[in-house]
C-alpha cells in the first residue's frame, strides 16, 4: 500500500486523460485538414510528424500529470493525518515528519490547505480540552467517596468509579470490566435497587432509596442512600442508560442509632428512680393523712436515696454532654501524690465498708499537666469501680508511671487501677466504655452505678489527647490503664 501511494491513481488518470485528449485532438485536426484541403494523410512527413507529436504529447502529459498530482499529495497526506494517525503512517511511511508537513507553506491548493490547517488546529485544541475535562472528571470521580456507576439500557456496566469498585467489585470483575461484559445483576443482588435501575432505563424514572447491602469492604453490611437517574440524549430525549450514586450512610445510621439508644436508656434510667419516688410519696401521703407514721423514716430515706441517684444521673449526663461538646480541658500542673491521696481519702469510707485495702505507688514521675477536676473524676470513677466490683476483703492497687518515648510515640504518664475482683468476661470488654453499658445491670444499680462512669473516663482521656484500655480475667481481676500525654505546657 505504501509503495502505491504518490497519489499514483490520480497521476495515471490525469496522464491518460491528457494523452488521449491531446492525441485525439491531433488526430481530429489532421482528419479535418485532410478532408477540407484534400491532402494525402499517409505521407512520410505526416507520419513523422504524427509519431513525434505522440511522443511529445506523452512526455508533456507525464510532466503535467506529475505537476498536478504532486501538490495534491500534501493535501491528501494532511487530510489522512487528521482522519486517522495509523492509516497516515501506513500510507505515508514513517519517514514523513508530521510537524513539517503541517508547517510547510501552502502550495497550489492554498485555500484547501489553509482550511485543513485550521481544522487541524481546532481539532487539536478540542482534543486537549477533552483530555483535560476527562482528567478532571476522573479526578473528581476518584476523590469523591460515593460510588458512581453508569449503566447501559441492557443493564451492563459502562463506567464505575473507584468508590463503587471498592464496595461492590471483586478484583476479577474489575479486570474483566474492560469488555463491558459485566451485568449489573452480577454485581448488585438487591432487588429493589435493581428494579429502580430497570425503571430508569426503561421508563425514564429516577428515584432514591435507602438500603442495607452487603459489600466487599471490611465490616460487610453497610447502609447506602442510592440515587438513580435516567440518562437521555439532550436532543432526541431517547434513553441511553442510567446513572447510580451510592452514598454510604452507615456512620450516619450508627450515630442515629446511638442517639436513639441513648435517649431510650437515659429516659429509662431516669424513670426508674422517679417512679420509686412517686410511689413512696403517694404511700407516705396516704399514711400521713391516716395518721400512720411508723414507716415515715423508711419512706423518706428511700425517697432521698432515689433523689440522690437522680441528681447523680443528671450530673453524669451533663458531664458527658460537656465532654462530648469537646470543651478544651483547663490544664494545670497537678501533684500526682496529692491528687491520688485526696481521692483515696475520699473513698476510704466506701473501701472500709467492703474491707478493701487501697494502696498507691508513683514511679519516676511527680506531676501531670491536666484538668484537676477531670483528673480527680477519672481517679474517683476507676477506684470506686474497683471497690464496688472488687471482692470484699480484696485490694486495689493504684499506680502512676512514666512511659518513655518508643516506636515514635511521645512520652506518656500512665495510671493503672488494678483490683483482684470477679473480673469481666471478654465479650463485654469491647462495649465497656459505651454509655449505660453494664455487665450486670442489677448489680450495678444495687451498688449505685449509673452506667456512665467509664464513658466519662473515656471522654476525659480523649479530651486530654490520651487513651484508656482495660485488661481483665474472670476470677482474677481487672486492670484499667489511662495514659495522658506528658506535656511540658
Ligand atoms: P457503673 O456506674 O455501672 O459502675 P461504669 O461505666 O463505671 O458504670 O462501669 C460499667 C460497667 O463495667 C459496670 O456496670 C460493671 O459491670 C463493669 N465494671 C467497671 N469496673 C469494673 C471492675 N473494676 N471490675 C468488674 N467490672 C467492672
């Protein structure tokens, strides 16, 4: 193919036409002349003239055809290059430099070449624009967390972004998706969502639906708000597919669930002592009117105990709410010896009641920068729990020590509160720091717990940039560790 291109076809056609035309004209002229002037056509002179004319006309036709075809060659090459790069190289051969072809001054076909050059410039600009647009939309699609999928009318995947792939496509499916062979039904198994896609591509109806679906992301089941819109040709309004956007709302749902549970738990916790107070007040009133006073002290004591519990609950709820609002702690240098001794002293009646021995040790550190009231609360909650849930006659060990910098982690000051009580079964440990979570509800209420103590401890540590953890063994005991960053100021 490469060898044939000159453009030879055009050259030969022009050459043959010109040669036929010239020789035909010559023959016609000689014929007419011989007829009009009645001279002998077949003389030696005429034959020599005729033969010479034939060869000269052939040579002239060759030259004319060449001069006619040569400038066209460049026009054809330009058009070819614009139409198809591969074909251009195939036909022209690699030796033609594309840039010099377009940069050369326009020849005989000046207007045509100029028009082609203009078209090429416009096409180049448009191509660059398209490449930029494609790059930008690719970047947007990759950076948005939502899954985006574009499907054809027969429910095949035409396009999907990394968010969609991460949730719903296996590695093999991603690799095979180049052939557009992946059906939506192979990827999503949720009938209501498939129905919505079907409705969009067949009837042109969009829609939104919230569904829980199993995904390939760790954690499996996730909630999605799925919006599906039909795609129509802007001019003809003919449907040519649908676009689905999968917005992951798992965290939102979880937060909503936690809020619902919190309100339920808080109402329940408040209602129990309130019901008791109301009940005892009614009985007390009846007895009072009837002149019976022998049980009054018991009633009043119970009412007072429950009001104390209500006050404690409300105060814990307020503390949690303040901590969750992320109010920055007011840091001060606190003497660890002093604060620990104060808290231990305050809790000693409780410890004496249960015959629990509290000891404390402070190792290699003397002070900590923290919010004093918050630090006291951490100590009080943990030591009180160790006494409450420890065994009678048991012991509680409180320990402060400095943990030096290791594995790139800044130095910390860690508190451990350890008891030798009943311990906590491992299945409870992951949820222990949740609000109102109790291992044994009845036991917690009996010992005056609100179920908020450990949650408060966790929030205080978070507010200080620290962390809390628990280690427990059933029948052996429990150890809580709280690590505060060792701040200079
Ligand atoms: P509560 O007010 O019920 O004590 P907390 O949030 O302080 O609430 O503790 C949550 C639950 O964790 C408690 O109800 C208890 O079951 C368990 N718990 C806390 N500390 C200990 C401990 N030292 N030993 C055994 N169980 C504990």
